[in-house]
């Protein structure tokens, strides 16, 4: 499933977190080609950011400024994650 993107980041990923993610991802794989391995959106990740900004490269509209991975959230489901729509609402409230 591909949708609008708010950001992409590898900042904040520790070796331990990356190893965990690498071990967990194959069980969620839905296909594979020469460049990508799509996975079911089941893992929740906490991402910190310093604000929102407009971005011509970000298809969602607003982009997360200085985004970084804080941790994976096994206590949360992907269905509980913020959506692009909720971030757009925040951007509108901030005047973007």
C-alpha cells in the first residue's frame, strides 16, 4: 500500500532497532522486485519532528521538519497511528 508521504528518515535508527526491523519485516512481505519489498502496514513507529513545513517534493503537502525515529511501538497498532489527514489538519491550524 503506497500513499502520500510526509517524510522518510533513517535518523534515530540504532543498530539494534534496525536489526529488529530487518528481522520483523520478512513476515509482512507482500511482494518483491529489483528495488522494493512492500510490506503490510502493521508496525507502528514513533517519529519525533521539530515542526511542519511546505514541501514541493512531499506528495502529502506538509512535510515533517527534522524527522527522526524514536522507537518502534509494539504496544500500538498501525491503525492507531496518525494519518496524513490529521497532519494536514495540524498544518492548517499552524497556518501552512
